[in-house]
């Protein structure tokens, strides 16, 4: 839905849903997303997703046959950034170790 149905150009092609946590009573859903790009791109994409929340809930209401559609909150997932940073630090340490030998 995010890739193909949200028409906001701030969101298209740069947002990946990483995980979703839904409360036990189905009232709330935290949607963790990864956004490709710098801080400005991320901020704009998050604003686009926030604007599209009503559309997403409405569309989910049509598609899912459940009693309650949760209130959706998008949260930026920085796990990929952390993984890239760790990989870079490990590569530096390996390179430094190789240079010493």
C-alpha cells in the first residue's frame, strides 16, 4: 500500500516497513519504517506517512475483516543505520589490524 497507493512523492520508493507492533486490544499499531536518504528526506517521508494515516486506516478497514482498525503511528527505525555503522567500524578495525601485521 505504501509503495503503490500513497501518491505523496515524499514517500514513494524510499520507505520500507521493518516491523509492526499491534496492541493486544487492536487499538494501536506502531509501524516501524526505514527511510533511505538523509535527515531531510527522512523527515519529509515521515511527514508524508503521517498525512497518509487516515487513508491507510480507511483502506485497511475495507480490506481487513476485523472489528477494529488500529490507530497507526509511524516510527523511524534506525536499525539499518546502526548495522551499517557497526559494519564500518568492524571493517576499520580489521583494516587497522591488517596494517599492523
